[in-house]
C-alpha cells in the first residue's frame, strides 16, 4: 500500500510537498483548487513542483477541481466548469500525475427537479473527460459521493456509469459512503461490487451526518470491516488520508492506524 496526503489549497504547494515528505508520506494528492492550486498557478510553477516532488521522493495523484458545476442548469456556468476541468486535466498530465480523481456532477439548485437533464449533462461531461484522458494516457478515478449529490452515490449509479465508460476506475471514499448509512452497507456494497475497479481510496472518518474529514477512529466508519473487504478484493494501491485537521499529526496517526489494521488482518 502507498499512503498519501492532500494539500490545503490555501497553502503554497511547495510548502505542502516539504511538509508531507517530512511526515513520511509516499505521494502528494494535489487538490487543484484556488487560490494556491488552481491550474493556472500550477502551470506557472510546474518545473519547481516536479523538481520538489522528485527531490523528496514523492509521487503525485491529482484531484481535479471540487468547487465547479459541471451539470449546472445555467449553460454559461456549466461550460465554464467543464473548461476548468479540461484545463486542470491537461496540467495534471504535464505534471505526470499517476492518476486523477474526479467528482461526478452534482444535482444542485433546481437540478433535483430535473434529474434526467442533470444526468444527461453528467454523461456528456464524462464522455469528454474520458476521451481527453485517453488521449493524454491518463487514468480517471471517479469518486463516490454523499447523498446530497444525488448522482454517483449508490452502487447502482456506478453500474450504469461504468458500463457506459469502461475505462473509468473508482476512487472509494470512506467518509462519503458513511453519510446516512450507519450500518456501513453502502461502503461494503461498493467494495464488493467494484473491487476490481477500485484504483484509489480516500480515508477519513465522520459521524454519519456530514463530511467531517475526521481522523480515523473519531467517527463511525467501520474501518476494520473496510480493511477486510479491501483485502478480499486484493486491493494494494494508493490510499490518501483526507484528514482536514489543523493538527497535521492526525494525518500520521490515521496512516499508522490503517497500517496496523492491514497488518492485523494479515496475521
């Protein structure tokens, strides 16, 4: 298993690279959001970022922008959001990212009342992204989201998406799967149904209501069960600790807890 950490986009990327290297992580997951990690900023600092990653022995996974609206009902907003995604994908390719994480489109605003329209926009968007990624020789890992997204939440959502886009892989997000699912059924189903497609994992905890990004063990995610399911699926890839705590030691503590769980399962 290779363990990574995600930058805080308000902090300069080079600072984050130095921090995560000193903490013993294997790679940086680069959240490509403004102000400090927008694709325009990253493009201008590409050589310095690549050099810093190499000097620190860190790999790179890129997380495409989070705060955009690729299925917005307002065409100008939707088009601008899709353009941001494509420009970010191109920069991720220039940075030689091993893979990119992508959120499905969210059914925001009045979108909840016209789901067929939103779904059509999502599939159009995915089609253009998959085509671009294949041309760049990149792998897209589509992330499962929480119920407020309305799309890309349940296993059935991904059945249709993956059958339409066979080259897509999955990012399994433990925190998202745990929201409004206290028994852990959604997380278990996602792993069991798509184990062979999971190419990346996001680890964080929460109490089942909001995406708190807590340290492992501070919420209700059943991590021991998760490890059992991942081992059964023979998963041994990248695992990003998405712990958003001012105390960065929580990242290290969570990584060590996950390592201990995998070790315990191997005995």
